[in-house]
């Protein structure tokens, strides 16, 4: 950067920050003699300073403008020395990730010493450099793509001070990896990269927010073509939960319902194969408030019965006595039907081991199964598990083993003047579902959301507007 031009850069940046919206292009054109790589680099530095001063909105806006300027100027041509330095730094970064096997504890301290080199200029050279690397790497293309994907994961979490730049670098890396991770050749790697891309799009700061959202929905939808509840349930639950939350935030209730139901199906598959108490508890912790959000979305589309079922099933799965019951059932089964018990245990254990291999499959030296073999083996084991559970349910006293309550079971618990009441609190608002002997009443509390409920529990008492007296809803 030409230090003699620095005051002029700063003066132009100040004018850009103060000018009316829409006047930026005119202002830059009027000062075209200053529009160069030095201006872009100064914009990035000022944006970092503004963010450090707590002026996040201005920092994000200026950082986005700097990134756009970097691309428009094609800095790899406008400032060849800086571009070459950025290219060399990125190559060194990829080698570091490969050497350290993606270990952030080893990588982040070194990145911290070179933080200033993560800048818009690096973003500008990344697409052409990754394309060149993949073109020239031959048999090493899968390895390069894996390292690029790991770079995306690492950079999203690294504190650059400019969140937009973290996300743009990650998006560029994931996009490059998808040149190798194709759905036809490497479906699991393709789906994982698409899911990472969806998360980055969802959090994206730069550009049109509505189009970010659309890109994230498209990526999540593609992912669920590969991550199925009965095949890769853990990945399916994550992807479908992400898609459901995205639809939920946009109040697109039908889309949210469909995604959440897929996530719950994956969660149930995981629960059924987690036959030890601590494993079941871990699966329930991962599922968290998924049944509550799903029920709220179901109620929004008018399916109150399914909403009640979803809440009851989530409640039952979360009760400690339910967990203890399943474990007690297994203990008794071991005594009365040891062969069936041993078969169930062996299948569940193989499934857990296979899922662990799937999570670690990028480290090829840890197992000798190909992705296709992993999928085929998982499918076969899940079919065996389903058959074993059905066999257990045929035994007297085990008819409800790992079963979920239906609406008919719920309604049988209702007594004449004692309805069942389900309370649902979500970020979008709250809801009470009141189940009587002949009907489900819905009581919407749009002005009382999950955050207010938490505040209420810790001491404050927000007013709930629009609350009708329960007796006006009950027969």
C-alpha cells in the first residue's frame, strides 16, 4: 500500500460511511483515481477497527464493500505482488491443515500470528487458485478437496474480527471442494460439503439476505436426498433440523413440518439403537427442543392432533422413567430370552461402531470400508434391528418396547373434567393445546415467546397479552 495515499483513502472511506444510501457508486466514480488495492485493504482495516469499537453494522457494511471491491478489481491482476503473496499464504495454509490433520489446537495459534493475511485479497485469489490446484492435482484431487473442506470448517470458527470474511472464505472453500465431491461419485462427502455450505449460507452477512436464505434451503434439500433417517440418521437429523429451523424462522410452516418430521424420524432411529441408558440420554440431548418446534409448526398448519402426538412422544422419550423402563425391559429380557437379547445387543453395538466409522471416514486409515460398503452395511443392520425389535414386541409384556404413543392412547388418559394441557414455548411465540374427551383446543400466545419464558423463570414477570380465560375454551 502507498502510505502517501493513506490520508486520501481514509477521507474517501469517511465520505462513504456518511453518504446517503445508493450514492456509493457515484462517490467512488468521482474518486476513481483512489479505487485500487490500497483502498480495499484500508477499508478492511477500518472495518476491523469499527468492529472493535462496537460499531458492528458499519463494520459489516464496509467489509462487504471491501470484498466487492476486491472482486471487481481482480486484485490478482491489479496488485500482482500482493496477489502472489496471498496465493503463497493460502498454499502454506492448506499444507498446514494437511500436516496437522485439521487440528485447531495446532492451527489456530499459527493463524493468530498471521491474522492480517486473512483479508479480502486472499478471498479474491481463492477461486482461481483452488481451480488450478484441483486441475493439476490428478489422483490427489480427493485429498485436496478434503483439505479445502477442512479449511472451510476451521475458518468459520476462527476469530478474524470480520465475520463476513470468515463466511465468504468458507463458502469459497466448500464450493471448490464440490468440484470433486460429486453426488454420483462421492455422495456422502458431497452431502457433508453441501450441509456445511448450507450453514454458511444461513449465517451469511454479505449480499441479499433473501437470496442467502434461498441458497441455504436449496443446499439443505439436496443434502436430505442422501442423508436418510434409516441410513445415516445422525447426519439426517442435523440436516433436517437445520432446514426446519430455517423454514421456522421464515414462518414457512409446511416446509418446517416436513423437515422436522424427517429429523424426528432420524432421532427415533438413533434412540432405538442406543440401548444403554447413557446412550439414550445423549440422543435425547441432541434432539433437544425438536418435538416442541415440530408441534408448534404442526399446529400452525392446523394439524392439532399430530401436534399433540409429537409433544407426547417427545415428553415420553424425555422422561427418566421411560429410559429406565427400556433398560429394565432389556435386563428382564436377558434373563427370559438370552438369545434374543444378545442378538439385539450385537446389532445395536455394530450400528454404533459403524456410525463412529462414518463420522471418521475422512481419515481413510482408520477403517477399510468404502462409503458404499458403509451405507450398505448400515442399511442391513437397521433392517436387522427393526426385525429384532418386532420379535421382542411379540413376547408377552414387551408389546410396548420402544413404542411411541398415538393420539388414541393420549385420549384414553383424558378424564371428563380433567383435560390434558400441553404448553409449547418457541422463539416465534407460545401455544397451549388442551385435550378434552372430544376435542383439542388451541390457545395462541403470540406475544409470549421462549426468551420471555426464560426471563420469567429467572425473576422477571412479562405480561402476556391476548390470553383468554381457560373456562371460555372448555366445554
